[in-house]
C-alpha cells in the first residue's frame, strides 16, 4: 500500500511531479530493489552512490541489532564508548599515508563543513589566523550545508540561499567536450586548468588562503574525471603556498575506483579527506573527516584541560553507525570488494562505452565503476531528455541517476558481468527511443 504522499517534503525532487506519478522502492537485496509489487529493479546507482557492498547485508543488520541491544546511544562530548575508537583505529588501516586522525559526522555535508572549519581553525592554531579564504571549484558538489554550497559550484544549489560564505573563490571546472569527449579514464587535456589556482593565490595573497577543496572525481555534477596531471598540480601549488588540500571523497571513497580511496588511485594525498556514504554501506547515516596527524597534533598544543576544537554533533560516532561501519569494513575486506571492483572495471567501461553511436548521446566518461553519459539537451528543455530516460529506465526495471542531461551510473561493487550486460542492454533500448 502506498502511504499518503503529501506530508513528506522530498529533497532534491520535483515534489508535485513525483507525487503525481511516484516511484516507490519497497525492499532490496543484492543488486536489486523491489517495488511494491515485487518487481525487480536493477540498481545502477548503489542507491545514491552508497550501497557499495550491495543491499540487504545480513552481517551489518546483525551488528546493528546487537549494538542497539547493548548500547543504544552514548555521547562523545567529554565521554566515550568503544565504537568510534575501534572504528577510527580500524579505518587507519586503509586511510592513505598519515590521514589517521578521524572526526565523525553524520553525513557528507557535515563532513565537508567540518573539514572547512578544521582547515581554518588549524591555521589559526598555528598562528596563521589570516588564512581564512576557501577555494572550491565550478560545478563542484560538496553537500548542502552553507559551507558546502559556498565552495560548491552548482548554480541551482546556491542561487536561492543568499550571499553564502564570504571569502570564497572558485577554480574553473574541467569539463570540455571539444577536447575530452569519450575519454576512457583520465582525459589527456586539461591539467593546465589547475594553474588557475596560481592566479587566485596571486589575487588574494597566499597568506589569506586556508584550503582548496575538490572532488577527485566530480560526481553529482555529472561525472567529471580529472585530467592527467591535474590533481598533482593542485597538490604542488598547495604545497608551495602552505594551503591545505581537501579531497571530498564522499562518492569516491570505499572502493568506487577499485582502490580504497581516489587518493590511492591517483596517488595524490590530500591533507584532509571527507567521506560518508560507503562507510556504512549507506544503511546508517555517517560521515567522517580524515586529517593528517600533523594537523591533529597542531590542535594538541594548548593546556590539556582546554577543548581543542569547539565543533561536533550529538551523533558524532553514534554507536549504531559505528557498528554498521565496522561490519561494512569487514565485508569490504573479507570479500575483497575493492579489488573486485578494479577487476571488473575494464568490462564495465567497455560495455558503457559501447553505447557510443546512439544519436542522443554526446559524451561518455568512465573511470573505475563510474560512468557519465551526457545526452544532447532538447532545445529549451534542459534536463528533460535525461529525466525521460530515468522514468523509462525505471519502468523497464533499471534504476539510474540523472543530473541535468547527464546520466550518472555507479553500481554496487558486487556487480557481475551479467548485471552489466543487462544494464547496458536496457539503457541502449531506452536511449535509442529518446
Ligand atoms: C562529493 C560529495 N560531497 C558531499 C556530499 C553530501 O553528502 P550528504 O548527502 O551525505 O550530506 C555528496 C552527496 O552526494 C557528494 O557527492
């Protein structure tokens, strides 16, 4: 039975359009959702880039239930409980380099706002209080907090919300169909776009800049893959001027590229990293900031009785989220899911790239277990073609995600070749009709 749909104000949704013709997911197992009539719908998006280990994982459910029965809630302000200590320690086995100080949040948005605050407070703790400026990137998506939309670069997410944070600048985005259309993996063209950071640094003076934040692979804007050498350049410019580099790995974290993090895949280590989503396989809200030990240590200088960072959430390190995350990490390790993702990624990418030639498609971008398929916009109706694709795919048992006229795909890492064949086949049929 479909409940009354009125009262729930849906996020990032055309409420009236949806409620007139709802798409309700009622249950899920493995690679599939089921609707209320038990129709199976192939999950091409791991929910919302988060169910990396596939749906309905029993060991996570058991861990959550046991935790609920043992300790339902405990604060982490001036108190502790085992979960976040154990989880943070466990995460340090997979964090890149020395990003071993872990601050827990409840979402990616909170992780981003926490990282931005930590960056500014870090410089202040070092005696560099003039470093407050934050640099994001056009088309960047960093969640929906005021910090995140300020450094983010998607106009529709910003324009309704006033002047946002002051002291924010943006790098240019790296999207360019003329040079990079149909690139598989990292495009050849575009590393020079990172040089714009030099211009921004010169404009404001390095002594005013706290941090640069980017998604290593931009997801929500429609899958923009960093050009070869681009992230390395950002890293070296940040190093030159004492600016912190923050990677927002909310979608790339936990195996999406076939490595634990995009930092591993691209071999570029940030100073701070934001994660969420896959940390609990999406089943309990949780996010985190991974900070370099040296950043943490900078805060540990004053009197031992003083709170070092006046920041946190009632649910930072929530027992249930920690239990879910620990069980999730166990699955990733026991089933070697990151390695599996790496192994199947070439098949995935070839299969998606085979859609080239369908007349509505103007670009296909693939990396790891991600794909972006850009459609030609219908003149005067941007987004309409991709929305139609979403609706038709759903009717034909396939869940995709769209942003503007771009289809973004990010299946669970447990995907196998027959699922990929089925997904691509459905997509080809639907796209050919648009
Ligand atoms: C790169 C990135 N950062 C931040 C977020 C925000 O995460 P949340 O929706 O959990 O707040 C997202 C969500 O998709 C994301 O893709």
